[in-house]
């Protein structure tokens, strides 16, 4: 693929690279990004380009230079189908995208590095989870930006949290490694990404000087802004409304309440609560490996 081809081959959004790049304002380019939900399953992306994307991700900021993350590149289609099944069949992009990676917190490599020089490792579950998730997300976002800069589409998959212990077991992740979401990279099915979903008003997320609870009028403006994703816009479903989405995720029986149990099960399974650090292999049993 040549530089000139990539500018228009997959999407009407200009690519960043190449001598004839039309992008002069990165802020405006980022404002036009959108998650792709429909991939061309017949499209191919060379492996070397994926490696270049992840290589760019390595340049992301990291806490203390430790780099507590790994990407697991899922090659087998049957394994992608299994992970999709564990997502409750709600993420078809896993099977349709050209490539699928698991974004993981990786404290195991930290332990191995220390032990290689006869030094002691001690896991701290809360900080390991927090710092690892920050590192992994920064690297993943940079990888996604690299993919989009080449004219490709991306879709993060959070639904692996629906079956997190089983997903970790399905790909034989060892103790100290925890997947936190999936990453689909591919070619948009219709030649361009859909309209990007709306976002909260800037005033709702940028607090100047000190944090302030949003006043009623800003709460209403936030709902109105986000409700635009339904109807004829991003999702094309006029029967839905954004408060219903909030309730489905954060209500008494919402996704997050149900995922809490699977998260702690995965943390135990992957050795994050080990008393002496990550010092034993992740155990698979019938509950995690076969459900």
C-alpha cells in the first residue's frame, strides 16, 4: 500500500502520513475520529502494519518507565469466536475485523525482570490494577491513533468484562496478566467510519480551578447532547434514550454491578491477590475454562 493509496482507500478521512498529507491541524483531525462498528470481513491488513501500530503504541507515556501492559494478538478464528461468545455475542466486530488484540495489564513481566536480577517483587493489587490500566490504555490509545492515521478503523471491546475469567483462561494467560478490553483493527465496511458519537459539553468535563457539581441546566444540556446519538444519528434507534443507557450500565442491576463479580473472580484467578506476589500459575477450573 502506497502513501497516496492510504489517504482515500478506506475512509474519506485523510491519513496523517505521506508527503501529500492534507492534515495540518491534529486537533481538528482528532475531533473527526469515530469508532467503527461495521468492518469488511474480507479485507486484509499486512501483519507488518499491525506491528508498526503497536510499535507506535510503545511510545505512549508510562508510569515510572515500567510499561505494565502487553498486547495479545489473537490469530485463530475459533478463539476469536470463543471470545465473542464470552462477550454474550454482542460484539460482532471481534470476528469481522482484520485483526483482534487483547489489551492486558502485565505485572508478570515486572516480576520476571526483578527476579532475573535476584530482586524481590511484591504485588499491590489496587495500585497494580490502577497503574496497569493507565499504562495499557495509554499504549492502546496511541496504537489506535496510529491505526487511524493509516486510514484504518478501530473498535475497542469492553464486553470481554462479561466473561473476564473465562476469557483469560481461554487464551492461557498466566498469573499476573489480566485482559481489560479487546481492540479490533480493520477496514470500515462502507468505506468510512460512521458519524462519531456525540460527547458531553466541554463545561461538563473541564473544571476550572476546582471541581463543581454540574447545575441542573448543565445536566439537561448533557442529556440533550448525548441523546443525539439515537434517532437518525449514530445508532439509528429513536426508541432509546441516553438516560436508559446510563441506567443499563450503572443502575441497581446494571452491567457494572454484574461485572464487579467477574472482575474480582478474574483478579483472584490471575494472582492479583497472591499474598507473596505473583508466584504461582493461574489455575483453570471448570468454572473458568469451560463456561
